[in-house]
C-alpha cells in the first residue's frame, strides 16, 4: 500500500512537472502580454487660412470618407482678394504690352537714326569729293587775278563756290554728329525699354508675379473648404458656427480607419525570439471572444529612460533601487491587424492582449489554428 502511494505521488509530481514544463515551453514559444493598446494614425485637420466658420458639415465621432467636406470658412474676403489679383494681373498684362510697344517704337527710332547716320556719311563723302576740284579752281583763279589772266567775275565765282563747299562740309559734319547723337539716344531709349520690360509675354517677371498672386488667391479661396484627407472618424470636435479658425493651427482630428495597429508592451526578457512577420493574435478587452489576426510589423528600438534625466541642479536624477530586485523594461512590439471581424469596433487607446507565435510566419489567407490570447483583466 505504501509503495502504491509513493508511485501515485511520484506520478502526480511528474505530471505537474510536465504540465509546468509544457506551459513554460508554450510561453517561450508563444510569448504574450495583457499590456497592449490599440493605436491608429491621428490626422490633425489644420486649415490653411484664417476666418470664421460659416458651415459645419460634421458632428463629433461621425464617420467621413476622404474628400468629404468637413467645414467651410467665410470665403468673401478671399473672393475679393481673388478679384483684386485678377484685376492686377490684367493691369500687369496691359503694362507689359505697353512696354513691348515702346520697344517696337524704340527699335524703329534706332533704325531711322541709323539711316540718318548713313545719309550724313554719304553726304560727307559727296562733299569731300567736290572740295579738291573747287579748291583747285579757286587757286587757279587766284593766280589768274594776280597776273591779269582772268576776270574778277570768274575769280569771285570760284571763290564763292569754294566758300560754299566748305560751309557745306561743315554742315554735313554737324549733321553727322547730330545723327550719331540721335542714334545713341535712340539706342539708350531702346535699352531702357528692354530693361523695363525684361522677358516678353507670359515669361515676363512682372506678369509671372501677378500670375503667382492670382494662383495664391485661387488656392486661398479653395482652402476655405476643408475636406477629409482620409477615411476616418471625427474626434475632439469643438468647432461651432461662427468660431474663428486660425491658419496652420489644428481645428479637429480624424482617426484614420485604415491605419489601426496594436502595441504589445512585452518584457525585454520575452522579445529575444520575436521577429518581424511572426504571426500574432490580438484580443480586445471589449471583445474577448473575438480574436483578431495580425503579425509583428516591427519591434521598438528604444524607450524613454526614467533615470539619468537632468535634475533642477543640472545633475543626473537617479532613483534609489534595491540591488536584489530588477524589473524588466517593457518594449513596444507593433502588431499589424488583418482580417478584423466586422462586428469588432477598434478604438484608439483601448486595452488589448497580444500573443506572438514565434514558430509561425504570417501568410495572407491562413486563418488556421487562430486561438485567442489571454483576455485583458476586466
């Protein structure tokens, strides 16, 4: 009888040891944590322009699709700015056209001045060609009048012709200088007109600036209608009709429904065998009977330190610890959710348990052996 009791006790102990060993192995292969949290991208809806809200199309916690109108800012100021920019662009276009016309006229003046210079040069050549013969005749008549071989009438005629040609030469030289001066003035006017204009047509800097102002005014008017950038739920809606929005300051937030994931905060001693793409199972506190399939997307590389921060006196602040007690830090493991049941409502910040199967990689469509992880404490 005593031997039978010993054997029975040994069997019970062996079974208990085996059960504990099995559980320990299972925990090593399938590390899990009740310290999990549902996360999602929170999109801050930030208006690009300031102004009072005239229309509010949503209410708090409402679902919206990408492109849905959220609210409208009073557009009248921006419509007036657009009208002003359009008129300014028209005026700039007229100015550019006027400058282009000035350049055309200046070029014509330069051509006329060049022609005048050419005519003056031609006249000088013509007069210069006549001077030698006129001078020779005047010299011949001067000798003749001295020796009595010519009449006074012929001498006076030769002298008059020579004096006239010399005056003509002076006149055409003055005309040439005036023509050159006019040409230089015309070229200067042309250069000034070209400088005032810059590039022609739509490439003109003034026109481009006016066009940019018009586009900015169009954008500002468009920005008065604020739309949802993603599918999601409106949250933290404190806007009211007539309340004033400020440019580049968040007005409300959207929870992106296509970005849900879960952070499982595992002890640092439990993550050594966890790898990316390991299959995972998530159980929400709100839906403990509905496990959600997922996989490890990434493992955190750092957490905020509690010791070593700078104190008030600029010295490290170190909390006292017991040498025989060492608490493992929690490392965030990011789990991507897939195949979320339709009846399960994911809410950012809600509690979850996470179990990771370190022996199985995630494969799309494989839902075999999907077992719920331990539920969060209720």
